[in-house]
């Protein structure tokens, strides 16, 4: 594994202004969605970014990819500063950085067929067209566990798990180096969650992908991550290897996240919750 990080985030900040006024809006306060986070991800690694809803995880992901402009801070991809780049400057980098979105229902255009949805990145970047485009899309569908004949179907004909597989195929179409998965399993049933996590694991081995995997369930994050960063109120409160964070947490918030992971033995679960409460 290369010593140079593929992605390096330093003091990333994203604040949203709160405005009030009748005739003239004036800024009266700010929502500190992301408040100075720093981390790096080496090629082929998975960083799990975990925290409860509202902790700033999704905002951080969008700021890293320049889908929203960060207030300040540095984002370096393969050593190149990308924070604040314009749309045209980001276009060639989009091939190397892709995103899997949280909601498999809202992230797919209901008016487009699956072949169009998965093939759009290839067509827009001028990678393939015509028969070659169709062949590559069908290969991608097959690789994520769907049938090539699904090419001409619409999103409403698929289950939630199948729709997320379509989203994964779209993210992989341009053979990116970095994939940011923004809570890709939170809207799915538990049995389907395991299938999607295992699929992402297999694809990482096959294509040498680097992941930033976002979730609120630290149990899911531990399964797929090499390192875990725990995010709370816009800040990273703890970071380390998956085993370090899950077996020897040092922050009270991390202990509460671990206590919320369901386990089979109700007595052990109750004891763990009580221990986390007293630690907090």
C-alpha cells in the first residue's frame, strides 16, 4: 500500500448562515455543520465515518466532492488541492471520484431506464457510445448482481436493494479510484444490508477501490472499515483502527454508539448500555 494518501482532508469547515430580516436579510448566526475535521485515506483502504443523524457526515462528503463549496479548509486528491474548484475544473476529476447516495429511491431518475442511468457517466465523459456503451452497462449490471436484461427496465420495477445495486453500478461505471458511500445501507432491510456491504467488499478487492463509508451504525462500519472516524456535532471526536475504536473506545460518545449496536444476549446488552451511560 502506498505511503501517500489518496485523499487528505485538513481542517475542513462548512457553515451555513442563518438569516433574518423583513426587507434586508442579515446573518444572525451560523449552523456549524462541519467544524474543522481532518483525516486521510490511503489507496485501497476504507475509512468508516460514523455518527448519529445531524452530526455532519453527509455535509462533509458533499464538501469533499465539491458538490457544495466548503467554507474553508483543504481537500487534496492524489496530492492536488481540489477544495473550491469550479465545475469545469472538477469535470475531469469526476471520473476518479464517485458517490453512492443514501436513498435508493430518490437517487434514480424515475423517467429513465436503467441502461440510461448507468450509462450516463460513460456517455457524458465520452468514454463509450452505441453498442459498446450497452455492452459495458450490461457487464456492470451483471457484476453487481443484476441481470443484463434489466437494461430496459425503469427504477419502479426494482426493490430497494436492487436499486442500490444500480446506484453502485453507476458509481463504478467510470472505474473511479475513490468512492464515497453516503449511508448506502441505512434505508435497506437488515438482510439486504449484509448483501450490499459484502458486495462493496468484493468490489473493493476486485477493482482496488478506496472507500469513505458513511453510516450511523458502528457495527456495520466495523465490518467493512480499516479505520474509523467518529463524528459528533461537526467534529471528529475519535479516530483509529477499527479494532482500536470498537474494542478500546476513549470517547464517551463512541461508547454510546457501541452500546446502541444490538446483540443477542439481552443481559449483556443492558449491562453495556448502563456502562455507556455511566461513562457519559
